[in-house]
C-alpha cells in the first residue's frame, strides 16, 4: 500500500500540475509543524481532494467521504489507497467518529468538509453541526484550511488555460465545550468554526460567515 500511495500521489500531482498552478506552501507548512489532527475544509468540487492528498505526500492525509461514493470504481480505488473513511449520512456516525479518532492517533491528518455538500461557486455555505459532535466525541485538535481558484477549473479548461489554485491554513484549535451544548450553543460554535475557514478566503467567498471572520472566539481554544 505504501508504494501504491507513492505512485498514485505522484501521478495525480503530475496531472494536476498540468491543469493548475498550485500554491500550497502555507498548507504544507501547517501540516509539517503540527501533529496529525482533524482538518476542516471548504467544499467546492472534486478537485480539492486529489490536490490535498497528493501535494501533501509524503505526509499522510485522508478524509471522510459519503459511503455511496465507493460505488464508483475509480473513486473506490483512490479512497482505498488513502484509507478514506466512509460515512453513512442516513445512519449513526459513531463508528465513523471512532475511525477518525483512530486515524489521527495513527499519524494521519483527516479531512472533513463541514458544509457537507459542494457549494460549486466557491462561496462558503452553511456548515453542518456534525463537526461539533465529532470534535466532542474525539477531543482532537482542528486545523482550518481553505482553498479557492478551483471553482474556475472547467471554464479555464475550455480556454486552454491553467487554473490558479490556492490553499491556505489557519491556526489549529480545540473546541471548548465542557458539557453537551444546547441548540443555540451549537449554532454559536458552528459560526466560530466556519469563521476560521472564512477568514482564509477572499471576502467575496466568505458567504454567510463574513461577520465571523477574524472575530474573537468564545468557544475556540487556539493552540
């Protein structure tokens, strides 16, 4: 599996470099100076996953993906190569959360997109509260990561133009939550968490979380 991850990573890196001009220096530095943790990212299209895992090699990055994605043979091959964690969005998340905790404990950065679905136009959309439950269940630190530029991929391909793709990383943090949060507290925590991603994006891409970018946080304990 080690050689397979090496071969797949360098193959994807070569292909992606033909399509995109990728600036991931800040992202790689953040991974290099921190221990493995949960990585939260914005979700635009298919492009972010191969970029995040391929350009971080030899550092090990994997992620959560909806279980039905494994029905696609190509995606199944890629996800199995990086030991991605399936999550059944219609059932209990407990088993998936345990696998995330085990993954991070075994030295793997594990990505999750709080938005849950692709926003397609690059504008940050509403986050799902599952990230709050996940953080509470696993008690592991979180690294906010944001990317942009990939939303222009198909338009640029038609123009035979390479796409500028930027990945930024913020400060890692724990979620401070001594007791199970009520609905209002979960909403406040979610706003602060998504605000960390928003602060890494251009202003026109922060969406509903513009007000929470660079705002003082009550529920986040920065490392």
